[in-house]
C-alpha cells in the first residue's frame, strides 16, 4: 500500500473540486538585440484573464546560452503575473467586505 504524501492528498482534493486554471507562456527571442521577452497569460474558468510580462537581455560579454534568457524572462513574467493575481484578490476582498485589504504579495 502506498503512503500518500501531502502533495498527493492535495492533488486528489484538487481533482475532486474540478477547477482548472491555465497559464500559457509565450517566449520571443531577438538575436538582433540579444534579448528575450516572455508573457505569462492566466485564464480561469470564471473568466479572469491576467497577463504578466518579463524580459532579459544578454550582456555583450556573456556567452550565448538562450535557455538562461528564457528562464529569466519567464520567471519575471510569472512574478509579475503573481503580483497582479494577489492585487486582483485584494481588490475582490475589498469589494466584498467594503474594507481595506491587508493582503500582501
């Protein structure tokens, strides 16, 4: 018999709840200016749509490793997206409670 870990129990609970949110990540690399841009787009079943953007630029002396630019640009896009999601939650709390939210990101 397998022992369930916390993650396994969480996954089972999430599956029974039936909600799914999708995040698409788009990456655009430019050889010309040695930069990478990324967008992280969140869509929920309830219709919420948020977009986070991020960028990375390779220094002229740095070696050409595109994956590093991808990682940095995507991380920055996801970070911005997470801040926007926390802000949206704080605004929703204020709409419901009519009080200032104390939610922090």
